[in-house]
C-alpha cells in the first residue's frame, strides 16, 4: 500500500494537524516548510505522494512542481487559495494529479489521496487483471505496465492523464460524459465548478498532438463530454 506522504507547506499549524490526522488514517507523514528542500526530498523516491502548497517561501509551489516533474512521477496534490482558479489550472498543467482549495476538511484530502492510491495500485497489477493492450491508430496503451506509445515514441503522462486516456481509448469512437470521466479517473463526483477534467484533456491533446492526417484525436462534445476519434481507415474497415 502506498502510505508515505510528504507535506510541503510553511503553515506549521496546518502541517501538525495534517500529520496527526493522516497518521490516524494509517499514513506515514513527513513535512517540510520551504520549497527548495521540499523539491529535493519529494524527488528522492522516498515518498508515495506529495501534498504541495502553492504559496511557499523561497521558491513557490509551481517551481517546486516543475522540479519534481523533471525527474519524478510521484503523485502530487496541490493546495491552492480558495477562489484562485488560475492557480489550480496552472498546477494541473504542470503535472499535478489533483488539487484542494484552502481551507479544506482533512477528510477530503484523505479521499483525494485514496482515489490516487487506487489508480497507482493498478501499476502493480498484471495485464491479465486489467485487460489487454489497447491499440487505436498509432496509439498503444498497456494497462499492466502503465505505458503509452505513439508509434515508436513513448509518451510521458501523469497517473491521472493515463487513467483519462485509458478510458478514452477503451471506448474510442464513443462519447464519454465529463461526469463519468471524473468519477472513474479522479475517483470523485463532478463538481459544477471543477475544471480538472478539461485541463487534463487539454494537456493530453498537447502531449499527443494531432493524428497522422492532421485531425484532432480528442474532440469535445459540447454539454456532454469527450470522444477519442478513431482513424478514418479504422472506421471504414468496421
């Protein structure tokens, strides 16, 4: 079980509170109060998940996240100021797996951590348990190894981006609602003001680029959700 949590926040009272609460939930918790030390330890491989505040002395949370992502895929939950939607979007675009606006209920943080744990646990499962490799056009997704190939090129994705793409590819050609994507990929119900899925979808489009014929791979269906388009050659063969 993934239970080693690293909290990076300069609010010592909050760190103490979270440490006590998370330990009560069975987690091993370590904290850091500034970004430079936090970025080094978070990238060390010692921890299974990082809780990272945006506002930090020295280097801010965004720079910490950039440094973490340059060498580590450890899941990161960002803590943002309530109402600062730009911070949330920037954090997700930089590779955060999820976010929570301050102030928050520690129970909600645990729920977010558990959802990420469920996704991460899939890394240790076999292909037999999670299905065969999914191939759509030049995209190949291996659920067992948690790898994505575009032709001969490996695509680096966050755990949440992988989960979203897995859903899209497994139902390629079909529209998937934002509600279903949020519930299955993020592990929580869709909030009417939550743009997480949209931001992750934008990141996937950027990383995957257009199809070989120049068309979009992922199309938004207004008011409903998203669809991963099958190549026209596949559609004609069906």
